C-alpha cells in the first residue's frame, strides 16, 4: 500500500503492484509482441523473396513493423483501455498517474519508448533494479512518465453490504425516494458492487461522499451512527422493493376479461349472480333450454339483473324475462 494525493487533495491508500505480478504481466505482453513481430516479419520477408519488394523497401517496412509492435502496441492499448495492456488485464493491474488519475497518451508513449531501452535492449535489468528500489515499484518508464502500476483487482472479502440491513428496515419503509435521480442511484450501486475492491481509506472517502449526495435527495435522514455503506444499501434495497411492488400492481390480474367477471368467465356478471338458473324460467318450462337465463346470457356485460320471482312449472316467462333477448 502507498499514499496517493488526488487532484482534490484527498490522500488515499492504494494497493501498489509489486514486482512478481508486474513481471508476469510484462512476460504476457512480450510474448504477444514477439509472436506478432515474427508473423509480420515473416510476411515481409516472403513478400520480398517473391520479388514484390526490393531490399530497401523491405528493410524500411521491417523497421516500421518493429516500431509499430514494440512501441505502438503498448501505447495504443494502454491509452484506449485507460492504463491496461493484455498482460495487465490478466493480472488485474492498471497504470495510473502519480495523482491517481487515468494514464494519458503522453504517459503511455513515454513508458513505451523507455521500454525499448530497459526491457528490449537491456533485457529488463534496469526495470528490475528500479522496481525493487522504488517505494511504488516504479521502473524507469514510470519515473519518466510520472506513473505507477496499482493492483486493481483485489480478492473479494466476505460480508459485503448487499440487501436491506435488518436494523434499518423500519426506517427505510418511511423514506421519500421520489427525488433520488437514477444517476446517483447507479453511482451508489457501483460503489457497493466494488466495496471490497477498495482500500479501507477509499471505502470511507467514497462512501461518505456518495452518501452525502444521496442524503441530499432522500428524507428522512438515517439514524445517528449509520455507516455510509449500510445507509446506501438500505436506500437501494427499499428503492428496488418499491419498484418491484409497483410493477406487480400494474401486472396484477383483476381487470375485466379475467375469470371472475361475467357469466361466461370474462363477461357480464359474476357466475351465480344476476339471473341464476331456476329463477324466472326453469330449464324446460316456458322457454326452450338454452334460452331465458342460461349461464352466460341474460344481462349485458358488467350489469346484474335482480332474480325474477319463481313461477310454477309450466307457466314460464316470456323469452325476455331476466333481461334476455333471444338471438334472431
């Protein structure tokens, strides 16, 4: 670990990459560069042997290919990936400026040019010596460029703040979350997701800042003494729970057209209400079975007709009893 002073004058304790992990990352990058260099030089030689190039053109292209692979590959890769090459991606390393900011193109170029001398020409001896002597494990390229390599990927610890902390559940139920922007919630979620990848000082610093941003948009304030990580976890968990509840209410069954409405499920009145069979026109008397007040007929969808008084068998009621109009 080493102290880094950010551009905002905040002192952070960051995990500096040490020599073994850096050597493995360099070995991976060198292997990729050597394979690419051999393939390209073989293609140039084959083209030259086939008569497509003269000796001068072949030498110029070979030199350009060498510079492109040795200097261009690490410069472009570290600039575009913000301080990571293939080897550093594998080992979980990243190149940053002395102020903790991302590596810039100028810094990547200086490191690549210095590697021609200290790694390719002198087989890495200067890089080994300076890395062992430097407090931040810097090689010559890092000293010239004003950079160092940090260990970005740390082993995850157990007990990361995830979900609703039980002591804050009652308080979280009373939160007013309508003023919380989605961007601020996303920042808090990212912080909690990388909680154990940060050093203790960084956790405290970032947690305090993000919690202050969230507290400015959320009320009421948390109980006194609540840690920032627990506060953020409770807010996000409550926000997620309310969003799920809202979506469930929207998709909940019960609108017209679902079983429980109408005589035929989905229509009219609830089965058994309105014109129950046996009232007004018993099946077989007065009206042909299927007419009168058979289930599913009798009242318009969504309306209910009061039961007709029971009549003696054979007397029946006109076909329109119970509000039904026979089909023509």
